[in-house]
C-alpha cells in the first residue's frame, strides 16, 4: 500500500508529464497523442513506473520505443518543473497501459 507521500508525488508526476507530452508531442511522441494514465512510485522515491495510453499512432510499440530513446530529455523537462518539490527526480520507466483495449475486448465478447 502506497503512503500518502508516494501518492502525492505520483499525482504531481502524472500531471506534469501529461503537460510535457502535450506540449512536446511532435518531439517526444512522434506526433501521437499520449496521455499518462497512472504513475506508481517506489517507496524510496527512486523509480516511477509511468503507464501511457497512446492514440493516433499506427504502431504503439514504435511510439513507446521512441519515448524510451528520448527518456533523458523527458526526465530533464520534468526535473525543471518539479525541482522545488523534489530533491531528486525519480528514474522513469514507461509502459503501455492496455486496460482500455482490454475493456473494449471484454465488451465485444459480451455483445456476442
């Protein structure tokens, strides 16, 4: 169970990364629309698992691969925004959030 501090930091990172991906979609996301659906942070605040939902791209894995290649730029942009709230910016690990696709698949199966 996450502590209140972990939850607050996760919310802060989620909000700021959403803004960063929105403003820099061309550079960071190959023009695809990326939204941050969930952020989970380690108890020692050193690693953040960021779950992304990717829209408007033919290949989601390709966009995720590109985001991972520009990860240092994303982390730097995040650290510039949250530098007054956190002493050290956590390492970012990006994952595709496929819960929406899974829910749509279940809905289709239930319709049949």
